[in-house]
C-alpha cells in the first residue's frame, strides 16, 4: 500500500492544541505553537442533536508564522473530539 500525503497534510497532523475553556455552550482551543485561539459554539441542529456551529470566533496571534485559517480544520477536529469526550455535543 502506498501512502501519499501533500506537504500541508503531513504538517497538519503535527498541530498541537490545548483547551482554554469549555462550557455547555462553547469550547475555546488554542494552537500551542502559534497562539491562535478558536472559539466554537454549541448549537442544536434540526434533529435535536448538539453539534458545533459552523460559525467560529478566531483571535489571531500577531506575528505568528501561519494564519489562523491554516489551522482551522485541525482546530475544529480537536474541538469536536474534546467536546464529544466532555459530553458537550452528541
């Protein structure tokens, strides 16, 4: 089996985040190396399940090497994992 990754995909797997806060209605995570903060909001979908909203509040760290958009997919994936484990979302 041959595994081919683009450079951006390979580097995305190394992104490390930490949880700054979590509550019933939101979770805030931070990229540990770059300092960008991502706030995700918990909403109830049409099926009555609690999920992370598509809207996100980003607080960019000035002087960071990469823009927050570079990390947004990884930040969402991390936030979803933490929110599931914390029973914040279904």
